[in-house]
C-alpha cells in the first residue's frame, strides 16, 4: 500500500439563487435565505429571463449549485441547462425541519455566531454589533435587506434571530426619515456575520449608483458585494439619509485613517446616473447585475490548504483513504445534516498505476461522471483546477475516493466533442510493451540508436550471438549515450554490455541454442527453457540426444522475444514508446496520463491517433495531445488533415488541442511544410519531434546547439514554441553564437 500527500481546503458552499426578472420579492427572499448561511453574503442572485446572461453570471462566480427561489418554468430551464451544478443533497429544499424549526442543509450562520461569541468573550476590542429594525414601507427597506440583513419571523430565519441576539447587539429602530448610522460599514450585522472567519481576495472600497429600477439595483448591489467588494450604495431619492454613511465611506475599515481620502471604485449602469450627484465627473465602471471580467474568487476558511497523508491500495481501481483535517465549523451532532465543500487537490497524478489517475481534468461537464466513478454520489462532486471539490457533512471524519480510469476519462472528453473512441490493436500492443519494460522511463533504452537497429535487424526466426548484439549497439553513436541511466550500475559510464543485459532482463531477447538434427541435417533454434537431453527435431520430428553437440560449445544464440518477436514490427510501437517517455520526462509528470493508439470515429472524423495525452494546466486548462509517430515512413497530408479535424472538434468544446508528429529519424522539408500549414490552433499548437529531440536525455539538448531555443520543453506550449524556432521559423545559430 502506497502513501501520498494530498492538499485539502474547506470552504462554504456558494449557491446561486435563481429568480425571475423583476421579482423583487424573490430577490429579497434570496437575501433572507443567504443570511441563514455561513458565507451567504457571497452567494449571488441569478436573474433567469436571459439564459445567456445567467450562464455568464454562473460561470463568473464559480457557483457550486443552483437553488430556485420560486418554482417557475423559466428558472427550471436555466437550472436544467446547468446539470453539472445539480443539487448535491437528497432533499430538494434548502432548509429541513427539525424540532426547533428549519435548518439549512449547508453550514448555517449559527457557526460563525457561536465562534464570534467565543472570540468576543476573549477579546473586548471587537467591532460593534448592531441589529437594525425598519418599517416595511421604508424607501430603503430593500437596500437594508441587502446591506445589513435581517431575520424575519419565518421558520427559516427565526432561530437565527435568537442566535444573533446572544451576541448582545445594539438594537436600532430606524425611522423612515432617519439617516443611516455613520459607522455602519464597520459594524457586525446579520449580513457581515455570514463572512466572519472567511477569506476572500481583498477588494477596494466601492459605491454603487442606483438606477431607480429597484429590482435591478438590489440584485446588482448584492452581486457586487458577493464578489467580496466592500460596497455602499447611493440613491439620489434618499441622498440626505445616506450622508453620514458616505461621509465615512472611505474609512470604514479603520477610523484611524479617516483623513485619507482613497479613491473609490464607482459602479453605475451608465454615465447619466452620476449627473447632479457628488460623483459627477468621476470615472466609473459600467455594470449590469455583475461586473464582467471581474475576478470573483470563492471564499474559503483560511488562505492556505492543509496537507493530509493518504493511503492508496493496489486494487483496480485503487482506493484513496485519508482522515479529514479539523474543520473550521462546529461538529456537534445537531449539525450532522449540514454540508460544506472539501477541496482535494494535487499538483500531479498521485496514482502510480498508469491506467488510473487522480486528479482528473477540471471539466465541469464531467462532474456527474466523476461522481459516479470515484465517489458514491454523482451530484456531490465538482471539478476544479488540480483536483475535485466534494460536498461533505460537517460531522464526517474520513473520506475514501477512488482513482479514475485514464482511458475512461479520455473517452468522456472525446464524447463531449462528438467523437467515439475505441482501443486499437497497435494501442494494445504498445500498452503491453510498456508493461513489459516496467514503465515509460524504462523505455529510455530505446533512445540508443543501436538498440532500435538490433530489434529491426533480425527477423523473428533469426538468431544472433552476443558479440554481434554488442557490436550493433556500439556502432551507432553509442558514445552519445554513455551517461544515460537505464538502471542502477556500479560503474560510471554505460556500456553496450550493460544495455544488452538490460534488454535480456526485460525479455526483449531470449537465449537459446542452435542445434543440428543428425537425421535431416537441418539447423534449428531452441529456447533455453526447452533444451532437454533428448528432444525432437523441429523439421523431421526425429528425437535425438543433444549432449554430444554441447561438449565444446558456449555459443548461446538470441532471438527477439514476446511481442518483439512478432513479424509486424510491434505495429510501430517503438516510436510511440520513445515519444511518450520523452514527454513524461520533459514535463515532469510521472506517471503521465495517456492511452496508446485509439480509433476515432465521429462526424467528419475517421482515423487513428498513435496516443493521446491529457494534461491539466495550473489555471484549469485541459490539454489534449494527438499524435502520429513513425520510424522512417513519411508524415502524409492525410495524417495532418485527420488530426487537424479531430483537434478542431476538441477545441470547439474548450479543450486545448496539440498536434504532435514524431519520427525516430528526421523530417523532410516536405513533411515540415505539411505540418507547418496545418490549420492553426486557436488554443494549442503543433509539435515536431525527430531523433534530435527524442534521443537526448533533455528534449532540446542537441537542438540548442544548432538553434536559438529558449526552452527545455517543460510544457506543450513550450514544445510548440520550440517547434516554431527549429522547424517552422528556424532561428539557427551562427558560428560562435
């Protein structure tokens, strides 16, 4: 059983509250619900009448799940269009009834209230706590619901009003003509208590300028604050009542810097709204429901992840077990139905079995698939960069997940693009050869040209003596590989004898004897395991005693073994193995997530790829490498066009596709031109690897001596750039440069 380190981090669930356009009551109800949740102020409101706009908002906020404030066909259509964000718990209601009322199924605001109460007992210098009551017909009523929050006397909120009152808040009965308190933005309120203990990227202070459309204003203002910005509002119809609030607006973080008049971010729907106000002539940011292009990072309980030690068994698929770190919430049994998000991440594939992987690529459309494959709940898993997020109960202490099949993931990715995937015979052969060597890095012995020549030189029925094998390995530029590591050795430099011994150990060749039948006088070869004192001739069947032929002999003869002994040249597997090994070593991804040759079929697609590699970037991009690998045969226009057609379909579903062409010899100019003229990739690129790039330990070790190459090939983007510098727009070095 192996052990690996995983990174974990907790955060509250980010819900998108779905409402109809102009449903102000629904929007207010959404804010009331949000104030019952820990992290509720960071949960946006999603107007659903414009599905395209709703989708952009959902994506921008990185919402975990959607909740309909009212049952409505328009709202349901938007939710149905985002199946990867399926409701993650069994009961469809946000709140569940118990003997004390109704409690949310996600971390409630009771957690930060009780934790804050404990902190307040230990530290007297905490912010003032206020609870404001206002009249329903107050012109600022809707604004106050979004700014400071409330606990209306409903089943879902009443219990939290009691919890909040245990903090001893200063109660303010706000009159309809009364100004808002000057220091309100610094005080703890039902709204700000939902953010206690949470971290989010710090924002500058900002003000939102009202349009007069109350629904638009409340939703936009709420969503601005849901990004983590500290936002006040300005409504010209109540300008007098906002004077005290805005007078200290620049300093609502710290009264000690009241004299510093920092610049405000001003948000407005259009410039005309600033005319005649204190903000006239101020630069502003145009906004409609939420700021386009704004970084709306999710809140978390602390900024850093915590490492856990996980055990991985050898089953298929392998199980990953670990104990959860301490949670930031209360773990009392009363909260057993409440959930929070556990993020589990790793910077590389942590499963050493090459057929499995964790983490899988961050493709939200595969959330359901991931949930079914590696956990028990298809609706409670979310893809994220470098890992997965799980909805877990507040009281759970251990987690078990499973590795996910690499081939299965690749199949799902191609299915998204409308392409069906099937393993091909060459792929199965290459897969078996890798297993015969042990892993991809053991295939680096194929970098040595003499090894490849030895495998090609003798047919499956031809045998050779050891001296011929060693000489063949030595004759082809072996001096360039004397520092190559293939296995542990007691001396510094690699020798041809070391190489041949390694090949015998990996059963690439097998030993035997060439014997002559005394009856038919024909020679035949017998594997050492089959040599017995009396054996039959392979040709005439006559049994004879082999002992007389052994008395003065030591000439063991060798043949290709297993799949290497087939007449089909291993279906072209050697360049595939060598290319995969070089990629794995260059991008430092061990084990590499790949599958060997696949048959691809779909609309406009009918071809094979020699291998597919999938790789996840740090920013959440998913890279897919399609390949054509050859020994000396030509890269044809058909090869280029076929892979280009597949890449186009992959990029249509936001996968970053690369075309990789490799040869264990060298490219002709015609081949280079074909690859150069391949349809340009919007996201990925084209990569060429010849013997010059495949044979050295470092991919561009030799090329850097001939060309100005600024990379070691540590990423596929870097390989594509190096291909431009070497092949497509060559930058040769002049003598002495």
